[in-house]
C-alpha cells in the first residue's frame, strides 16, 4: 500500500520529468506551428533544409550497416572467445561513450586535417576528409560504434552454446550456425542496438560540427541546421528542423518500446 511519502516522491518525479522533458518538447512543436502550418511547410521545402535532411539520412545509412556488422562480429568474438584481455577490449569499445563528441571531432581533425598524420597521403590521393562528407561519416561511425556490440554481448553471454555446438556436430558451417541458431536468439537485442545506433547517428552534433565546418548547403546536418538557423534568427526554420528531429526521436522510442513488448511476450511463452 502506497504511503503519503511514496505518493509525494512519485509526484515529484513525474513533475520533474514533465518540466525537464515534456514541456520543452511540446514547446518546440508549439513554436514551430505557432503561425500555422505555412511557415513549417516553407521551411521544409527550403533547399538548405532538404540538403541537411539528405545529409543526415546519408550518414545514418552509412553508420548503421557498418556498425551493425562490426557489432555482431565483435560481440560474438567477445562473448564466445576465451582470451586474456577481454576486459581491456570492452573498455576500448566503451571509449565513444566516455569521450566528448567535440573531442572526437578534434581528434579526427588532428589526424586528417592540415598538419595531420595522414595529410600527405590524402593530398597525394586528392581526398578531402575534413570539412567534407568522408570526415562526417568517420565521426558518425566513431560515436555510434559501441551500441550494437554492447547490446549483444550480455545476450550472447547468457545464451547457452549447446544449440550452436549441436548444429556444428550435425555438419552446419559457421554461417549456417549464425543464420539459423545465433541470429534468432539475438534478433531483438540486435534490432534494439540498430535503433539506438540510428538514433545517435541522426542526432549527433558535436563531433560532426567540428569536422564538418558546418558549411550551409554542403556539410550541414539537421542538428547543425538547427543551430545555424537559430543564430541567424531564422527561428521558424530552426523549430521546423527541431520538430523533425523530435519526431524521429519519439518514433525511435515507440519502436524500441514495441520491440521490448514483443520480446517480453516471447520470453513468457
């Protein structure tokens, strides 16, 4: 039975969440449509806005499949392997969580920019990394690196390997074992990791901002567009971009909750 103190703590917690999360989010939508849908539609049709959307989707389209493949391979290696420096490898895998995104962007600039270690080779090959799409892709890949692997490692460690060993005994090769035995056991964790990777890729600001130079119409993502538009007093454009990012975030949350609900039902069966 709930006491008065429990209800007070619950009310305080809900009030805090409402003020910190709900009110700011609703205010973004209100500001975007305060003058009707016209300004929002006009902002969405703006060429720079559409370029920023395309850039954001392109970065996600690169980061998600690459880091999904990397995450699966790394998680299987860590969970199924028996080697001395497993904890050290996990620590290295967590670096993108602990390093500031701005520092990540700076590290990439120091490597690939003017005076960087790889500058002579890049100049010889006539390849631009800094202030160009390849650098933005590298930054996005770095910050989204651990999500899939970190979701799968505990699942694989908790999964009995007997089924995989039985499949090998029956003559299945490693690909068949993965596709028919391992993947069905990790599919919900994999989807959850992919969703988180995609959300981070589309919402990244710091690392991409540093290495891209935030060049309007060339190296600007939606998050960078929000900052630039607001600084230039284009509040309608900024709020329109913020609404689109918020919708993507909310959609990601609903998809995550749906996957967790389906996974929970399957576990109860």
